[in-house]
C-alpha cells in the first residue's frame, strides 16, 4: 500500500500583521469600546463592497 504524503503550509503571518495594525489604528482613533466593535464588524463589509468587481451586464 502506498503512503500518502500530507503537505502542510502555513500562511498566517501577513494576516496577523494586518490585524495588529487594524487594532492599533482603532486604539489610535480613541474610539469607545462599542464603536470599536462596530468598526471591526462593519468596516470590512464596506471595504468588500467598494473593492468588489462590478457584474458585467448585457
């Protein structure tokens, strides 16, 4: 029976740097707790809507 090889790659470094920078920015803006939570939840949605590729019609 052949042995299966499993290759594990980890690509989490850049995401952690982005998250740390995002939290630093929220702290620098001196937001209250609930405004900070709201910013973490809603801001990525607006970024996604803004950067989304528009659908081609016609």
